[in-house]
């Protein structure tokens, strides 16, 4: 979106590093309405490998209410253009924008998945001070998602991308001291990604346990791939506490096993 001569200056500045092998390529982020074939050709000539599109939503009413300045069709067209240029495509989506809903967030995730990006970022909205959104919030014209709602909505979106085998490379804003001091409301939590992934595992643990004949006081074991054991237990072991109470278990263990990613195998201990 910046003037062409400035783009060229920035991209020229890294070419020596690419030629020397100190970096492999360049990643850029932009708006969907600042993408066309000529721009992509220029980016490729400077060894740009990845283009991230700040699409945020595929609903026109949400985009308009949020002042995004582009349409859903422009977003779809830009994404297809990046893919046709054989550049890596990353799509950024937000959850909880003005006019948004849980169903619209899932629709946006499904639309994004159909475009077959190489990765996705999910950013539940956090209201930052001294912004137009902060003004809407202070005037009562906008109500952001709270943490719990944002976790549920983001988990819905994550499950869609899991189904389509699309990596979700980030959930939530990168925490920093500066950010924590400027967030007025909304879905900001330093471990938001962990909370969302744990919520998906909680849903899948319930589904696995529902298939068992569990008597009150029984002891159960959940098996998952090694890495997400802590996610199954949940943030501060919350999932374990919830499941133990819901199924009247005397104990619940989570063990690593030869289980496909995101799947859970449940059993009653003898």
C-alpha cells in the first residue's frame, strides 16, 4: 500500500542478505485491495516468498461496520491471485469485529479454508486505546467478546482449519508490556492460543468419554500424541477439573500414545 519507490527501497535493502544466504526470503503483509498481478510480479522479483493478507472477515456487513475499506470479493480475489502467483499465502482473520457473530466467524473460517492458504492467523478483537474502535466501545456502540466467548468462537474456527489440514500459526496478539497497558477491553490474554487449543481438546475429550460406559467413581485415561498432553489437561488443569466433575470420575490421567494429532483415545481403568 505504500508508494512503489518506497517498496522498492525497502526490498532492495535486504537483497544482499538473500544473496549471501543469511536469509532465505521476505514475508510481507498487506490489505487485499493492494494486491494485483503487477504488484505480485514485483514482489517475486525481490525474492518475496510469503504474502499475508489482512482479510479479517468474509462478511461485507462486518467489513463495512469495521471500516476495513475492502469487500469480501476483493479478499477472495486477492487470495486467489497470490496462490496463482505461486507465493505462500497466509490469511489473517479476526473474531468479534463490529457486527460479527459466532456463525459469521465460522463462515469466514470456512471461506478461508476453501481458498487453501498455507497458514492462518486468528486474532480475536482486543480494544486498544486511542483508536476508533475504542471510541465506539466507550460510547456503547460496540461490545467486544470477553475471553470465554472469544475462546469458544476461536475454537470453532480452529476446528474448521484442523478439518482442512491448514496450519494455524498464531491465535491472539503477541503479548507485550506495552500492549497490556493499552488494552481497554476484549479478548486479550497472554496465553490465548493455549486456551483455544485446550478448548478443542476439551470438546474431543468429552466426545471420547461419551462413548464409554462410565460409572460414578471410575478412573479414566485419555491418550493423545505426546506434545499436547498439557493442552488436554488445560490451562491450570482446568480441563481435568471440568471432566472429572462432569463424568463423576475419581481420577483422570492423560498419557502420551501413538495417537494421530488432535485425536483422543479414552478408556476406563480396570
